[in-house]
């Protein structure tokens, strides 16, 4: 057993507006003993790699469950002794308690929108015939389960707005169960579809297309490899056993398939993927029936092709085919060969992240140094004008059908909560439709964007948000966040969980490192496979910039990231443990030699490479967080995961913390927070989200030796 003696600086509220320091107290922390199995050794291209914690991959075993319970006891025994943990939770709860709305959308005769009264575990779907009047509850996911852990995980109305097909997720899992509801009567139909995963719902006629996997065998529901993805067509009123198989690739089990139907239900686009980027596609003329043989258009997986809409006999496609920053092409469905494609919106210097059609126009969403710009074009490609936005922030896509003259969009920034605007498609004027009332004064804060140089000289942008007038004396608690993969950009966004930190004098930073989608495909590819070290170098350089420019110091700097961002944090803390006070790898990909063996992990290989490839094994081993833990003093670390995470299975986090607890030589705590009845993050109930956010922030501040001095209001 390993005993760590920690010195805690305790504080508590003794006045209404201030907290006073009290004496140090010594708290003993004892980590659970984790069994090592020396017999598990893998041969990778002549290299013997031990995996003594392989047994932790079996999340159903009694031994793993017992180990999980022991880790939970240690972690919460520690967290419960942080004196201001409950104060942070109370502040988060107060901040969270405001009405939250989604952008409305029209289906048939009604408008629909989501609303959360404040602290409801799940947002509720409302419907109204008059968008300027409050609607009535149409679907309440809070009724799906008593504890709020079953969430709404996707929905689609049929063309006439008569039926709603919706999917639910239990305990945060990626598995979905689908139901169908009659809009007018509110009754559920007998249709119930199971074992759906990574799927949309696309209506055509009296049924819809969806994607599923075969029923998992044995106990592999949450960890077994996902193979033989199948596109099916379900006719209302029939059994799932009678669903028509539209596409299943029996020769290539690790390909996923998706169906997208155009708004008029004339064309089905079947898209197949081998990974998280690049897809092939074919088209089906639905006027001839759902079982009409598809016409192949693209058969390789080099580029991305995303359906925008079908108009005037042409498919509009958003693609990076010979356009790293993306463009829009029109494809005549009668002559779909690439030689007949027409560029409607050519590639520009800025990354074209999203496109929608409404009111006979094209709304193109660009990124300019990781902030949104909206350009409006005619359907023939002629530029009309730029939509002037409220400020430098992030805009969601324009919601509206292609024939609508009214649409909605949401604007947000690091200090601006999501605000909904109603857009007139004809005049391109918009009005504020709904602005949330948050107990937070954004005028007291500023966001600046800086650029710094990475190890190889590449210039990287970073957002820095803090109180106005913050003194740059190198003593500010600072949180650096990043992701860096899968062509996903990190854009300005409002987060309740960051507000108590900012109120407490903290500085919040987001680095737009390579691997993301801020500057198109080339920026993404510069952070993949053998170039993955660029991502970690970019993040480390961001930390060094913050220290060199006196924003903070290595004793006050925390790093955080989730999923691939968890890999980022794990790699950086093992490469530069001296640079950070706190590390927060959330639901991270931490075993880079075996990630592809679980659930959908194989699909990430285009970004990572696979250890069964000799060249990839060499560079994966160099940065794999699990395999680079040494006898060393590491930052205070809180790993987070969940028992129902079947995206990045918890075995990654289990094995990482076991190895870290074994080899860590310092006095800082290294613990794991394991959530039960939760998954990768989507659909997490509000109560669990608040609990986790409070625990992580309390851990972070405590290990920066920072009091929580936020004023108590009211």
C-alpha cells in the first residue's frame, strides 16, 4: 500500500462576502492495491510490451467492480475534505438555474423547441403553432427514468409533421432504442427498434432509414468491437425483424454506413466511412422505391462529402475534394460523374465549416481565426452579402427549411450565453428572439486572442478569458484547455462550469492547436499519425507562453481535455510533468496500443494509426500516456471516466491511474473519479454534471493552493 501525506490549506466562509484562511491540516491518502499480472505480454513487431492491468479491461468481472468501488471510496474520501467543495457546488447550481432554450424549428403545422427550466436533468421538447407564444410540453425526457440518466438522443419528424421518431440512450451509452410518436394524439406507436448506434433517422414515405449493429453477444455490450454496421429501412407498423437491409458490407466489417434523405424525399444519399474522416457515397432515386439499386458516385475514402440539399435536379455537397478548406459543389443526379460537377462556392482562404439552404439562398458558415463568419450566396453561387454578427463568437447553423423565409440561429462567446436570433431570409435582418438571464455580469470580463509559436515555429492562436484589470504577475490560477484531433475546431463557447473559476480570479485559455479544424484539412492533418507530436508540442508551447508572459506559473497552471483531449492531457503531463500543477484528463484515450480493440475505436485510426502497423507502433509507443509513465513526480491528477462510456471505454482510465498510482513519487494526489450510470458525456443529467464540475474545480483550486473567495450574493 502506498501512503501519501498531503498538506491542505483549509478555508471556510465566516463572513457574508469573504473567506478567511485557517490552519493547515495533514490528511493521509492511501491508494488501493492494484493487482499486476506479469503473464500478459504482447509482441509488437519483435517488441515485448507488458500489460499487467489487462484484467481491468473486463468491466463485468467482480474483481474490476471491487477495484472500482475501492477507487471511488478513496476519491470521494479525498474530495469530501476540500472545505469549499460544497460552496462551489452551490454557486454552480445557482448559475445553472436559468431557463435555457434551443433554436426553434418548424415541422408541419408546428414549431418545436427545447427548454430546460433551469435544473431539470434533461431538456423538454415543446410545440406551438405560434412561435411568439409559449408552447405545450410535447416530449419530456425527464419521464424516461427516475434518476434522469435516460436521455433523448436524436429525433426526426416525417415530411408532413405527423409522426416523430426519436431515440433514447440509457446511462449515457451510445446504444439507442427508437420509438415513434403520433404528433396529434401523443400516442406511442407499437414500433420499437433496438441496437441502434451512430445513426440518424431519415424519413421517406411511410417509414425511415436508420443504422444499427447486430445484437451484441455475451457481456460485450459496452466494450465489444462494433462491426457490420447496417443501413435499414423500417416501415411504420412493422416488426424490426422485417426491416429491409439497404446496405451492409460483409467483406469490410469495419465500415459504417449512413442514410440521408433530401427534404423533398426524392433522393437517398448512402454514405460509407472507414474512419472519422473521408467517405464514399452513392445515390438512390426514391421515386423508384427504397430498394432501387444505388448509383455509386465516389468509391474511395480520401475526401469528405456532406449532403446539403437537393434543388433543381442537383445535389449540393459540402466537400474538401481538392479543397482543403472546403467548397460547395452541385451534382446533376442524371450525370453524377465527377467530371460533371460544378463548383458553386469555390474554396477560399477561410475554412468553410458548414452550409445550409433556406429561403432560396445558401448560408455558408466560415471560420476566421476560430471565430464565425456567415456569408450569404444565391443557389447559383453568386455572393450576396455577409451577415453581420453580434460580435466575435460562434454561430450555430441557420435552422430552417429550404422553402422557409424565417429561420433562427444561436450566437455565443466565452462570456455571452447562447442567445437566439430570428432571421428574415429575404431582408437578412435579424432580431433578438431569446436571451437567457444568467446570474453573471459579462461586462466585467474580457477575451483576448493571442498567437504564439510552437516548437517548430508554427503560429498557433489561443483565446484567453479573464476579469478586466487582471494583474499579470505570474500568480493567477489558470486553466488551459485543448483538443487537437478529428478536424474538430475549438470555438468560443459559453460554459457555466467555467464561471465560478473566472469569478474567483481564474484565467481560462483555449488553444487552437493542430489536429483540429480551425484552418481546414491541412491543419487537421498536421496533427495526425506520425505528426501527432505536433499537437502536444503546440499545447506545451501554449503553457510556456502563459508562464513566460506572466499570466501564471507552473504552480498555478492546470490543463484539461476530454476524449481525444484526455489523450492530449495524458501525453503532455507525462512528457512535461514539471510544467503543470494540475492535470485533468477526462474520458481519455490513454492506451494507444489497444484503443482500436474496443467498440468504435478502430475508426480513429486515420488520426492515430494502429499498433499492428510497424511504423505506427513506433510513434504510438513514444507518446502513449499509459506506456510513458515513469518513476517521477507528476502533477495533481484527477482522471474522470464513467461505467457506461462505450465510446472511450473506462479501461483506458483504469489502467492509466493504476500505473500512475504505482509509479508517482511526489506528494500531489493522483485519483480517479468514476461516475456510475453515465457515459462519454452526451445526455448527462444536470445533477451529475454539476456534481462533477464542482469536484473537478475544487480539486483544481485546492492543488493550486488557492482559496475559493467568491463573494456570496444575496
